[in-house]
């Protein structure tokens, strides 16, 4: 799970931003509840505060703010060996309805291992209004490992966009007509998700109003 971006348009860290009733990080964790292991790629202040077994591992790309490809590579490297699974969910932390989108991806991944041309399907990702949602997708673990290795050999993952890492993987796409993959990049986005969830806030709500209490 990628949670270490600068959030420049919002001016406040996204993981703790309360949208549709709870922090964005909690929405993303709800979407990963069925995973064998969850890795959050982000700053040290996101360390799991729960008592008892940790809900997730925390890691960080080096150097920080290296972008999505670097974050994916860091998260992949941090996955424990005993939690190896054939598919890896790559998810940005700023998608409040991810828990509704992920089951659609899982259902698509459960289909045939090959596409219409006979190529093995190595990715299952959402598409919204014709745009690939690279950071709401399932990727075969071995194919993702190989893609990271190729990108490192071609100049490195730092600063590379997601499509450079993921774009060559044969994919099955899931049309997101309902907007389940809509993210939160602006305050208008946050208000729209509140409206959808029936948790509308006052128009003059401040960033402080959206921090967890």
C-alpha cells in the first residue's frame, strides 16, 4: 500500500485525512483485510499503533518521495517470505472505496490464466473513464519481481512512474463505471466522497476538521 506521497494539492498528509467517516489509511486497510500480509510504504509516523499483533508492516522507499515505482519496489521487498502469494495487491492509500473495488479485481483474477491471445495474465487492474488505474490492481508476484528487476537494470526505480513498471505486464482490465477507484487529490474530491457516503461536512470545513480525533 502506497502512503508516502507529498499530497501537495491538499497540503496535508493523506493517510490521516478523514474522508467518508474515517482516515484514508483505514479505508485502504479495510480493502486489504483478506491479504496474507500487508505492507504500508510511508513515513515512520504511520507505524501501527494497535496493541497486539501488528496489522501491517511499515517500510519506506530510499530515498523518500521516490514515486510510485520506488514505493512498489520497497513494499514488495518488505513482504515476508512466509506470506508469499501468487498475487500482490498494489493500492494507493487515497481511494476511499477500495474495499468495494478489490472484490471485483479478485473475481477477474479468478478467471482464465490466459487472455484471448494465449498470453498469461500477469495483471488485473481497474480502468476508469478509459484511464488505467495502475495503483488499484492485482499483479502476479513473480511478474512484479521481474518487472522491478528490469526497471532497476534500465536506470532505477527512483522517480519512475507506475506505468513504466507495470505497463508491459499482460493485463485483464475491470471497467470501473461506478467510480470505486476515484481517489482524493483535492478538497473537492474529499467533499465528493463525503457526499457519496452520506457524511457531508460543512462547506467551510478546514483541514484540521479532517484530522482524526
